[in-house]
C-alpha cells in the first residue's frame, strides 16, 4: 500500500488503518528514538506521535509517511532531551545554592538553611511532648545525664525514666518522619 493511500484511508477514520500503521512503524520508530533517549521516554514518544496522528487528522504528507513519522519522533526526542537538560540544570543549581547558602546560627558554627529548618522542626516536636516526658528527654539528650541521675532529680524511678525516653523518641520520630530523608542527606 502506498503511503498516500494509507493516509487517505486513515483520514476516513478507519481504525484498522491506524492500528496497521502502528504495528508497521512502532518498532522501527522505537529503535530510532532509543538512539536519542532511554527506553521509557522512547515508548512515551512513540505513543505521543501516534496519538497526534489520531487526533490531528489534517496532517499533510508531502513526501512519505515514513519520513513524517521519523521526523516527528526526532523532534519529540529533541524536545525530551531539552526538558531533561533544563531539569538537570535546575537540580544542579538548587544543590549548589543550598551548599553555598551558609550562615552563622546557634553555636556560631556555619550551618545550612536546611539544618536550621530541621532544628526548628526538632524543637517543635520536643515542645509537643508531655511535660514530664519532655523534661526527662531534655535531661537525657541535651544535658547528657544518666538515667539514675534523672530519676533522682525528677523523683521518679529509673524504669519510668526509660519509659519516658522511649515514648519521647517514638513521638519525635513520628513528628519528624517527613524530614527523615533530609537527616540522611545532611549527616
């Protein structure tokens, strides 16, 4: 069948012809697209090209359908590469900006804005702890007192101190679960 006949039949809205065109051209177009982009974007590009053919039935073919399809795939691949380049540039700039934006905060040491945010979130989580639990946690983690010392200072048993610390850690982990990836990234 001549390409112009294929297009004319397709223009008449015969579904078998678009399926026939897809079966005939999708594989070579896919391999062609893979010369530019990875397999997953290549699959999407092929689908986009055939969807465009289906939706825009007024496409004119000057020389050959084959040439038109390969040109459409090449153009879509180039657009995809440009998108990926822009995305990569944006991510690199964002990472560079985060590294360069250091300020002096808290103990006088330079820390990033992300570290400051994490510090605020940690303080917020600690403030949400019940009174005795918060007191025990602060004595344990920030004043570095032993459980026996905390028990004597607060007037509760060592077992109660351990339970308060366990409860505090559970609550803090729950409150900071959305920030866990940042902890791994920074530390």
